[in-house]
C-alpha cells in the first residue's frame, strides 16, 4: 500500500494545524504503518479516503483516532535517571522548604502512558513522605488513548523492567492480569487529562514543578515560543522547569536560572 504525495502533504498540514506535529518529508511508510489499522475500524477502502474524510469532515472520533495513531508515545519509568537524581537532591528539597503548608503541584506534560508521573509519585512517597501527603501530580497528553492508560495505571512486565528499580516495583505495584497495577497510594497522587500543548492552556493554575521532556524537539521554534510564553504564566518565583537533556525553550533568557550550572535543562524560574 502506498500513499499519494498530495494526500501525504494534506495530512502533514492537518497534523501541523491540529497538534503542531511536524511530520516531515518522505515518511509515507510511517503514515501507512500507523493509519492502516484504522481502515477496517472505520470502514475505509484506502488511506486516501480516510485522510480526505478526516480533513473535510473533522468528525471528532475519527480525528482523535488519527491523532492517537500518529503521535509518538515513548516513555518509561525513571527515564533519564540522572534527571531524577537531580529532582531528588537539588530540586525537590528546596521546593519542600519553600512550599511548607501547601500542596506541591506538579505537571507532567506530554506524559504518554503516565510512567513519568508515577515515577515522581513514587519518588515523593519514598523520599519525601510528608510532601507526598498533599502533592498533586497532573499528567496530560494529546492522545486520549494515553490518558486512559495513565488513569488505568496498569503496565506490562516489559514496561516495568524498563527503568523501575525492583525495590520500588515490589513496594508500589500489585500483580494483575499478567502485568502490574500501581497501588492506590501512588494512584491517589496522579490525575490525568487530555491536553493539546499547541492550543491555549486552561485550568493549570500555578505550578511548582513542570516536566516537559522529550516533546519540545517535535515542535517548531514558533510553537516552542508560544509554549514558553504560556508556561511562564503558570509559574511562581522558585518554580522549576525540567526538560530533556537535549531540549531548550527560546525567549526565556533572564527569566530562568540553572539549578545546577552544568545542567541547562533543569531551570528555576526567577519571576
């Protein structure tokens, strides 16, 4: 099965407009691989028919199915362990001291299936139990399927083996249906909802800790500038932004300072 260049370009423009996803050129194989399963599900004879209808009619269920299929949802527990070491030693302790008397508010953006949010929850319960009692961790993703997975909190053996230390797995997971489910005390800290980072943000409130990791690389400079502008509105002096090691945000010079001089991806908001 092949996809016509015209339809490929139309899909690329659609995804750019809807979720700021840059599909790039010559990735027809990826479109075919990810969208072909939708043909039988929605009764289409070809990818061209599917793409034409989703763009022309914009029926919400079909649009969401295409978005769910096309976004990359790669994550794991305690991904980039060095970053979690910084959270444990250099980020959370000052927040703990400064936020005495009120709940710690954490946002895991582009959270995929939720392992990052649950990793933060486990870290808090394990190392900062008094802070964990009132912490609120919000996990968001543009994929409705990923949001449902986060809410379910069930992971396969392979997903557990990718980064979750055995002591924490034994402490915070319960075997269930050939996999593992996070225990209620962990799940209680995490809520999940759908959110499109490329659209105006709503109902986030003021955040203490923001993790926007392994997502910024997919956005254009214009979209990243919009994200930076919106993010600043949800931070208070002392709030911390954590990105992936190879990521950055434009236009924030002077507004943030490095938590650790050698780690430019972990930044404290100056105000």
